């Protein structure tokens, strides 16, 4: 069942009113509120990602989730959550949405929950559940931690709403160049290519979109920024936010009192290369923070008060669902992830579960004033989506992956045709009842996003 909802406000606001002091009363200005919460686990929840057991043995710095609440002059609201999580599973975000409706009367179209895809963050619920050896104590810890994070996120969002006050929004753009298309460049060869000054191959998106939120005293209270790249500089077992974590720390140091908030724009096929050293992680964090500062040094464009939000949960088809005979073959696989996945899928079949032929895929479109369009897409979107939609919808367009649900890689048609890790038959890693998405999913997604963008442009 496809569901579309939209919240719409009038955009007819004259600039003269904003200069007559009325904005000081909050009647024709934005209102904004921020809040944050530490998410560093206090118990030994394993680190997420990389397909293995990774018990924590310390931290470089705390990891966080943060909330930005926006309210337009007519009272319409939108909430953006950013976090240092590796991946928020559907079961967790759904629980948050239910509580937000009950406690704050917020509908799904009003809330985006984003996660940086940080591989030095904790496991959550059923995200990548077959990645890890099954240990009863770890299952208990992950379940307890996930439940705590649901309540903490709802509380944090409530705090950001309680902090709503008159605000001004401004946007700009910087640049950072450390993201490398990992499909087109061999990791071992990248340092030599860079040293020689040669061009790396493949599509990238090196833009750093920036949105500042300032109070009536013109002091910045939040800096939202994005970049398209995996936070996989590090693969050890200490808590930290990888390069986005270091970037946020630097930005907050440069702007005391401001909350730095990172979104991964569409980095599914992008890696920070070279990598694996803390000093490289710090270097990339500084490069990203410098990209933000570059944007702030230029004239920023004011985002006029006005908010429209739309959302759709669209069915994203699989190429075909898995069969019992295929699963029985996978039971003998030497790949531990594939074997655990097959065992779990067969148990579902034995319990009478019928596998759906598609997955409910979340997509958002938010219009802020006439200046900014934010597209939110679930899971690990490859960079082609950002490049396509920014070209299609023009300046001021942000395309954010890693929204609401860590489903799997979402390949473009190009990546699907090429195959490989992001485009080939690897959905088993994410616990899906299929091996591959249908070939034409990019066009299905593009059609739905066009529909949502049209709705907020009315």
C-alpha cells in the first residue's frame, strides 16, 4: 500500500516584513530548535559492519545523535535527526515514528532519521543481523541498547521541539576531495595515483552542502553539512565517529555554541582513500571541516520561511525472491554470512512466512522556502542518484542517502548493469529474501521522487 502525505505552508512572505522587526516576534520567521544525545554504548555492544565480531576496547571520542526541529510561520514542522550510527533498521525507526505520533503529533512525512553509516558505531537491532556470529548475550545487549536508543531519540526530538525559537536559515556550498569511487579505483593503487597527480576514475560528488541556523542574535546554533563518502577510514574496535565525527568536533570548536550535524549525501560507492590510520581519519575530518568553513566564508543565501514536506513508502521490487532449493545450497556455503542468512530464511519458511516480492522503500522531499530542496532516500544510495537529481532539480538540491532504514545498497541502473559489490547479487548480506534488486529500480525511484518534488513545488 503506497502512502503519500504532505504538509504545505504558504510561501508568500515579503522581505520587507523581515526587515521591520516583525521577525523578532517570531511571526514571519522560521523557528528552530536543536538538541543532542550521547549514543556511546556503556556495555559491550559490538561495533557494526565489516561482517565480523568486533568487541569494543575503548574510544577516541563519544558518538552522538542530534536533532534539528524547524517550524514555519503557520506552525508546520519538520524534524531532521543526524547520527553516528552505522545503520538504523526499520524496526527501530518505525518504533520512533509511532512514539513521535503519540507524543508530539508528528507524521511520517515530517521526520527524517539519518545515519552517517559510521563503521566505528554500534550494532542496532536487526541491521545486518546475519553479519555476526550468534551469541545469546550479544543479542540481549543489542536488543536492550536498541530499545534505549528508541526512547533516547524520541526524548531528544522532544527537547529540540521545546527549544524552538525564532531563527534565520542560510545556505552555501564548499568542497572536499578525499572521496574516491571505490568501484573504479583499486585501493592499493590510489596513493600512487594521487602522488603522481593523475586523475582518479569514476563519478564522485565532492560538494559540501551547508545550512546554517542562527538565532535572533545572529549567533549560529546549528551547522548542517553533507558529503558523499563511506565513513570507513577506520576498521579497528574503538568508538568514534570516523571522519564525520572528527569534522563535527572541529566545526563545533570553530563555532562555540553551534551544533554540527552531518548527513551522508550519497556515498554508497565512495571510500576515503587511502585509509586505515587514525591520522588519515583526522586529516579527512579536517578537509571536510575546511569545506564547511569555505562555504561560510562566501556570501550565504537566505532560505526564506516556508515549509512543504512529502513522503512515500514505495514498493521496490526484487529481481526474484529466494527459493528453498537455493537456500539449501547456501546452507553449505563457506561464507558465514550467507550460511547464517540461509538458516534464518529457511526458519521463516518453516514458520509459514511468505516472502514479499518487494521492499517498502522510504523517500522524502522537503521544500524549505523557494531556495532549498532536500530529497531523502533510504539505505546505501550510490553517487549517481545525487548527481542525477541535483542536475534535474537544480541549485539548492540536497540528495541524502542513509535515511530512515538501512535496507541494502541501492544501485543505479549503471551500477546494477556493471554488477560488483554494490550492484550484484549480494542482498543476502542485508538479510533480504532475495539476492538482487530488479533492473529498472532507478527509474521507478526517479518517478516517485519526481512526484514528491512536484507536490512540494505546488
